[in-house]
């Protein structure tokens, strides 16, 4: 049975995957999260999150050949599925609803 929601880290991995479009694979996602989210991310954590996201139908993957050390190597590229886009839309709507009206409280402290 698949889930209809994702945790915070999986949410960030999905967003990075969406932003990277056709160039999303483990290392590019790690770099994107490090740059945009300002957090150190282990490649193994991204790899595990990608496996869970694919298992739940939020991403799909395909093996392609790309440049690597010492020649070409296979990489698993991922893309966000329609189901993944939907979970991001729902999550965004829920989070924006929760944040609504809180800005003044956050700015005070």
C-alpha cells in the first residue's frame, strides 16, 4: 500500500528532483539540497529517500549512461510523477495555510 504524504526530507528531495528536471540523480540532488536548503546531506540518505519515493509512486527512474570517473558510467536518473506533483501541491497548500498570519509573530521575537 502506498502513502499519500511524505516526510520533510522526502519533501525536500522531491522539490530538488523537480527543480533539476532531467538532470536529477543522487549526486545532483545532494548538491542541490546543500546549496538551496543549506544542509549537509549524505548521498546514502538521498538514495534511501529516492527508493521510498519510487516505491510510493512519487518518482520514476531510468538508468542512463553519463560521464563518470574513468569513462562513462550508468546513473539512475529520476523524475517526479503526476502522483509526486500532486503530493507536492497538497503539501504546499497545507503548509501555506498553516503559515498564514504567523509572520508578525515570528518577526517579533
